[in-house]
């Protein structure tokens, strides 16, 4: 190729060495990087030219880095009071983090080993029970809500004792019994508070069987028919009366049936405490006795469950309320002590009741439930001293 033909090519020169020097001296292109003829050194070596130093050339063509200009704040412009407050806040934050870390170290994660069991919902169980604690506050029952009306606490206890027998006769779920009593108390409270067709003494049993009918429809897979509830009342009420009361009940409680029950919290508490079957069954017995107690209607389901398990493990194993149980239940032992004393009072009353309100005790005296109602610890001095503390406080 002639020199004239080479000049015709775009960007071509007659001297390759001069081309290499020009490319090396060219500035770097930001978009494509440094474009140079990397074979220039080899061509110069073959032709006897002086060997170039790419490193030196790169240093010459490198752009200086631009450092951001940060204005310096003179120390005199920061007030000493501000610096002192910053030191105090940082110190408090450090102490808080240290205390929080110490608490976390003493609390065991009881759901850590349940990742392979999807039915336990280990990833969501803490959030679930946090939500249940919030939900139980929305469906509270006032203490002594029947004061001033013809229905008394003794009438209510007689009705609940009969409902326990009906529950056993129909072989219903445990959740059905607790939901029945919860719905009954909320219905009576609303009807008596608003004085909208308040339930009279003659219709108290009708309200009870209707509450159980509603609970069966919510909890049971196969709920008993309306005629069965009419039959269990010895036909004192007809099916039409039960259905009419059902409409009134559901409208009064605004169809809110999804509240948490003490049984839900007891299962969680037993898992946290690694309770055996006997401790859990005894706690169920103590918890079911509270259904008849009109003085305990205002306690939250989570409080009832925690107090029942606290007394159960104290009687059987003499185990105190541990920090792990306090963390997961959100209640310390001082908070549960008056509730435990009320439960002990119920135990003493049912043992000395001369045959009154014995449905729960007879139920838990069977071998199916390990005869926990007959254990000697329930007649011990520990229980009687706790029950006496309730009488002294009143």
C-alpha cells in the first residue's frame, strides 16, 4: 500500500511510531476509558525505536481526583451545654442497650426448634399472641356488671354449673364451653347496661342455652340441632324462642365471636414452661373453676391462664414463676398473686361446698382427666392460706 493510499484511510499516518506517541499523549475518554495502541511498544522494539514507558505516560495523562470541600466547624461555635447533653444521651443509650441485651440473654426462644413443624407457626406465633393480647382488651367485661338487677352471681354460677353438664352430655370441644360463658357475660352486660330487653330471671336459662348454641355454630364441626337444646331444657323453651333469643344475642354483641379464650393462652403458657400433662391438666381444672366465679368475670383470659398455671406448678413441683414465663405472658408474679388467691378460694369452696356446684370437680375426678381434682395438694395448707388471704383483703 502506498503512502497516498494510507493517507486516504481515516486516522492513518505515515509514521507508526508517531501514531503511538500521539495516542499516548491523548487525554482519556470518560465514556470508553483509555483507548491506546497497546502494540505500539512492540512495533517500536522491532524497528529499533526507543522503548516507551506506559506507566509514566499513564501518570501524565491521569486526571487529578477532586476532593469534596467540607467546611470546618470551629469548636467554639458548639456550646458546652450541647456537648454535655450529647454525652448524657449517648451514655443513657449505651446503658439502655446493655440492659436490653442482658434481658435478651436470660430469655429463651421457645420457638427456635419448631421451624420444621408448620402447625406450630413458629415464625408468626409471637405476633399472633401479641395480637390476641390486644384483642382481649376490646371485649372486656366490667366487674360486678349485674349489680342492681334481679340476676345475682349465685344464679349465674348455678347456670354455668348446669352448662358444664350440658357440655359434657353433648361431648363438645373445650373451646365451646369457654366461648359460651364469654358470650353469655357479654350479652348480659350489654342487655342490662343499655336496658334493651334486659334478660329476666325466667329467661336466664334461655340465654344460657342460646349462648351455647351460638358457640357450637362457631367452634364445632357438627353443632347440635336447635331441637336438642330445647330438649335439654326439658322443653321449657321452644325452638322458636331459642331462635328469637339467638338473633337478639348476636345483635347485642355485634356478631363479635372471635375473641381469645383462656384455653388459647394456657396452651401457649404450658409450652413456654415445658409443662407435663399433669401440670397442664391441673391448670385446666383450676381455670375451669373460674367460670363459675362472678367475682372473676373482669379478668382477662391471658391473666386467668397464667394464674392457673402458676398455681398448678407451685402445687405439683413447687416451681416459681420464671423470667421466661414472665416475658412471654407479660405478667410478673406480683401481678398474678391476687388472681392465684381467688383461684385458691374457688378450690376451697368446691371442696367444702357440700355438693353445690360440683359439675367441674366431678368432671375432673374421672380417670380420663387423671383425677386431678382429687389430688391431696388441693387440700393442703398452702391453698387454704391463699384462700384466707382473699377473705382478709375483703
